């Protein structure tokens, strides 16, 4: 009888030790997961920052060249530059919450999830304005190109279509990264 009691206590102690090991392992995995999500958030923020800086520098460098060579009318160049710069600034403003993410508190995770969702989902009104302004600028530029130099219009159309397709593919891929990141943040919030 005493042997059974000793065996029962020993088994209970083993069970308790196993439960402690599982809890420690779960905490360790949770911390590793948080660090991984934090690295991905900071990586996406830095990628956005680098692309934004590159785009603004490229716009600043190419604008005088376009004015000097008079490849496009001044109103087309300035409207395209303003559109690019406004979209870049908007992107930087939206992602600023991702610069130093707080992964250890619920409020920090909620704030981070909001920043990630704003980065991946542009409001419909904002999208409509972007599409209308971009469409008008592109249509006016194509009309200008057709009237002034119809021989180069096909090459401009092909170049524009290739640039648009590349931009859409990159945007789609980034949106997928942002949605995956948002799902992981939601899972971390469930564990809080």
C-alpha cells in the first residue's frame, strides 16, 4: 500500500515537472515568435523607408532632366511629381507606427496591428482619388505624346504597361506580407 502511495506521489511529481517543462517551452516559443514578428515588422518598415527615399531621390534627379530635354510638358511633369511625392509621404505617415513596435503589451500589439492594417488597406475614398488623378494625368500625357510624336507612342505605352504591371505585382506581394503579419499579430493578441 505504501509502495502504491509512493508511486502515486512520484507520478504526480513527474506530471507536475512535465507541465512545468511544457509551460516553459511554450513561453520560450512565444518569445521567439514575438521577436520574429518584430523583426519582420521592422524589416517591412525599413523596406518602405528605403523605397520611399529612393523614389523621392529618383524624382528629384529625373525632373530637371525631363524639363531640360522637354520630353514631357511642364504640367505633366509637375503633376506626376506631386502625385508620386504625395503617395510617398502618405506611405511614410501610415507606416510610422511600425518603426519601434511594442511587442510586450496588449496596447502595443493593438497599435501595431492598426498600423499594419492601415499599411495594407488603403481607404476606398483615397484609392478613388489616386485612381482618378493618376488616370487623368496618364491620359493627358498620352494625348500629348500622340499629338507631338506619334512614332514614340507605342514604346511609351509598352514601357508604361510594363511599369504598371511590375508595380501591381509588387503591391500584391507586399499586401500578402502585410496580411500574413496581421494574422500573426492577431494570434499573439489571442495569447495575451
